[in-house]
C-alpha cells in the first residue's frame, strides 16, 4: 500500500512538475510575441535608417513565420502585428532577390548598392517573366536600367569633374534664346534649365552625394513597399493581400488593384497595375522627389531637371522626356510677326508629380502594356538579357553637355500664320 501510495504520489508530483513547466513555457512564448506587437514602422521610409521596417524585428524568415502563426492562432488583431507581417514578407522578398536586408543602406552610395540595384530589378523582371499579369514589376525592371545607369553617371560626375561644363552649356542655351527671341523670353524658359545655368558653379560633390543617397532611398522604398505585396501574391494569392489590408498596410484601393491584376481580364490587369504605379510614384516617393527638387533652391531644381532631360526610357516606343512637351516660347520677331521658338528640351521637371504622372500615363504605362499584349517575344528577349548588361547600356548623363550643345543647333523658330498677312510657317 505504501509503495502504491508512494508511486502514485510520485506520479502526481511528476505530473504537477511537467504541468508547471508547460505553464511556464506558455507565458514565455506569449511574451516573445508581445515584444513584436504594436511596433511602429519606423523604417518604412528608408531615409530613417538601414535594414527592415523596425530594428527590433528579427531577420530570420522561419522565426518570423512562427511568430506570425502564433499571432494568428491567438486571434490577435492584424493591426497589432502589422510590422511583423510586413517584415516577414520583406525578408522573404529580399531573400528571393538575393539581397541582404539587414545591411541594405541606401546612404552608402551607388557602388556600395550596385548589386542591390541589379538584384532588385532582376527580381522585378523575373516576376514579369513568370507571371504575365505583373506588368508593374516588368515595367519597373525595364525603367530600372535607365535609373541605375543614370545613378552610376551621377556618382561618376560627383567624383571627376562636377557640373561646371554642364552649367556652361546651359548658359549657352540661354544666350542663344535671348539672341533669337529677346531678354523677355528667358523668363518663359523651363525653371530647371535656368537653374542649371545658375547653379552649376555652386553644386558640390557633397550635394550630388546627398541627392544620390535620396534617390537610392526612393529605390529601396519602392522595393520595400511593392515587392512584399508581389511576393505575397505569387506565394499565397489574394488571401495574403487581404491580411495586408486587415493589418492597415494599405487600403481598399490597393486590394482592389490586386483583384484586378488577378482577374485575367486585360483591361482589369492594366488598370490594376496602373493603381500600383500611382502608389509607387505618389505615395511611396512623391514627397521625397519634392524634397530633392527643392534642395538648396536652384541646386535641386537643376539636378532633377537635367536628369530628366537626359533620360531615354528602355520601354519600346516611349518618347524620351526631352521630346515630350518640349520647351516652346511664343514671341514677336523683329519684323513684327508672331513666332514660336522650340527647344529639344523638356518644358517640365521629372520631380514634379503631376508632370511625371502625365508622362507615365501617356507614354510608359500604355506602351508597356501594349508590348506585353502584342510583342511579348521581343520584350522577353530584352528581359532575359543579364541585368548588368541592361544597366550598363543606359548611361546617359555623361552626354549632357553634348545634349545641351545640340539644343542650340536644333533650336527652331517657326513664324505663326495668323491668316492676316499671308505669312507661312
């Protein structure tokens, strides 16, 4: 009896001990989850720091997945684990792209981020190749070659000779306009062109490094916002994006856009990708473009203007920015006849959202969608080119002095036929 009682007592004690151990493990797990609830997305804007969306979050995808599953099993509101959800999909997307998220720091310059640029845009194009409906990703990959090549040129300019020669060329354009159309015409030239003539001697390598850093911040912000969505879509479908919406990471408009992308309807696919593109250009980086454009007055205005003037997009059939809405000035010639002076330079600045969006929706978006639908083999051939080759083939900015010099030679003055004096254009 005593032996039986003793054994029974030991069994009860062991059960109690195990129970206490389990009870102790429960709160520890809950406490670990609680550490990651209600975290602010302090690095959602990459200008705030390197790495993921909050420095408190882990970078291991399996650990993040386990924490998410625990949060879901406890029926915690998605808004409370939004940072955890965002970090998981960002870690997963950067992992698929081959990028080390923890060390991704846009402020370290172009050469330090060269591989991140290549891997980002390679990932974009791979998504398009595997999923015909992901047109935002494909177009982003194509435009990324222009973007990356331009950044390489900007960094080179900041280290070898600056913008003095470009400023001289801009002043030559202003002089030719003044001689042809009078001093009053200068007030009607694009602000960026005038700023370029004024700012050249003032621009320092430090200014260019700052602006390059901001543009690289924008590049990371676009990836960090759109690529987790794309990764979730191709991995788990629309339900994963519905969790993004429930967590407050985006609104009904973006969820609706993804439903259009998944619809299989060509018009719906184009419309959905257009909404994603607007989010990129307005929500993700619109304010940062404004900051760059207004940096040190004429300095930011000049650099953002000239970068747009030099660009030649990779998307087939797209008019270069300098040919889209070119600068034109109405004036009166010496003989009294009205005329129009036209320069092969843009009358707008890429860093102004409304002007940029006009160009994107008139040129880039419809022409890229047309190519996807009507000339896929040619597009596929371009996208299968190694991305290093794509980027190195788009290095436009070193030709800016020649571009401005040619603007003087190609300036056109066209008399206006008023119907009164028989003058012919």
